[in-house]
């Protein structure tokens, strides 16, 4: 079974450029999460979706960040324009929604460097 | 304000000894707790969980203890092995929390041979 698939694995871009990160969750999972990992703050939740609908985007840093989930098998996280402080590893995770059980399955992450 | 805290950024333990990683939380609505392990350049992977109706859960060398009154949980690894060297994240969730997971900042464990 394929796990959560993220692309690109690494992205180096210049300040002001648009960045798009992609995620394919595990088939059958109906919740999808975007996290950001930094040295200072550890793993921070940016946004999560249930059944393709955004439920909580309070963790999105500012309007430069947007996320979409057009269908059950694909999500994007976009940063426009990017800034050096956005440099981090961005993780996508999915889970099977249900009662309060179940683990998150993470992708391998997208390491973003903004110069 | 962090709702899940791991106050030790790092921990070093000798191979064969016990590793104890600690986690504190502030939100009394959390009722489900998990530990994840993360190796460099990989995503976090699930290790062990505990529901608030229990105070202990064991899986092989890994045991998680929950003290609800103190809002504290700990992960014990016995015996520690060099392959356990990783960053360990504590996470919490709750029905009233929108099925979201809140992670602590992580503790880097180094098991020395």
C-alpha cells in the first residue's frame, strides 16, 4: 500500500516566488492535515480537511498561505509570495476519520528553502 | 501558548538503560495521546497511543504512562537501543478538539552504544 505521497521533496526558490506543495493522501482516508516543522516551534498544524472541506485553518500564518483539496486524493499548499521565514519542512498527513482513535500517517515531507 | 509541552529538547542515554521522555499538556479536553518517532529526512511515524480511560499502555519495549490529574504523560523505552535515536513527539487530541492533533516541540533522544 502506498503511503502519503508528497512532492516535491526539496524546493529551493527565491523570495517573492510562488511555491506549490502537493500531497496525495492514503486512499480511503478522509482527513488530511498540513503541518510545518521548524526548529523553533516543532510541528505546527497549518490546516486540516475532513471530506475535502477545510475545517480549521487557524494555523495558516497569513494570507500568503492557501490550501485546497479539490478531491479526496489530492491537496495543495501554496505560498505566494514566499519569504525566507517560510523555510521549513512541510508535512502532509492523513487519517481515517472516526471516533477518537486512529493515528496520523505522514508523508516524507517537502523541505522548502526560500533564499 | 503551547498546549503540549516537552520541556527537554534533548536526552542522552546509554544503550541498554531506560529512556524516559516526558510530556505535559494544559487542555483538560484532551483525551487521547500519541507518541510519534521521527528520523532525519523522514516523516514522523506512529509509535504508541493511550486513551484517557487508561493510565498505562505497553507495546514491547515501549510503555506510555498517563497521569490525568497532573496532565502529564511519559514514554519509557526499556532497554534503549541505538536505533531508538530519533526525535520523539508527543501529540494530543480530543473529540471536543475537532479531531485535530496538537504536537509538542519534540525531544531528541540519543542512545549511545
